[in-house]
């Protein structure tokens, strides 16, 4: 993972947390983040079902729930910083 990727990740989490704590996340934004998260997880789980799946322990239901929350927050934040960059006429890489 590059420094730019880490910075983008942290910026996305900060944007999502700030917007969530301010109560400015509407249903449409959450639904969009949910759809992106579900689509990415389908691809991930399909790849995980390969030969290496038996090498890793199965996460508990609580771990799966926590991870889903973190990923949803990340997707929400990425959407927010992407929109902010678009409104400024920048790409995400240039905004970081």
C-alpha cells in the first residue's frame, strides 16, 4: 500500500466520520455506499472461495459485523472525497 493510498484511506474515514457525526448522511448516500460495498464484497468472497480458503479461520459473526461497518464507512468516505474532488475539478489523487 502506498503512502497516497493510506492518506486517501484516512481522509475517506475522516470525511465519513465527520459527516456522520454531524448528522448529514442521508438515506440516498447510505444506500449508494451500501450498494458499492455489497458489489465489492461479492467479488471478494468469490475470490476467497478458492484454494486458500481453508488456510484462514472463519471470522466470528461479531468480527464480520464490525468489518462490514468499517468497510461501509470507508466506502461512504471515498464517495464524499470523490464528490468534493469533482466539485473542485480535481481527481482523487490530486486532492490528497
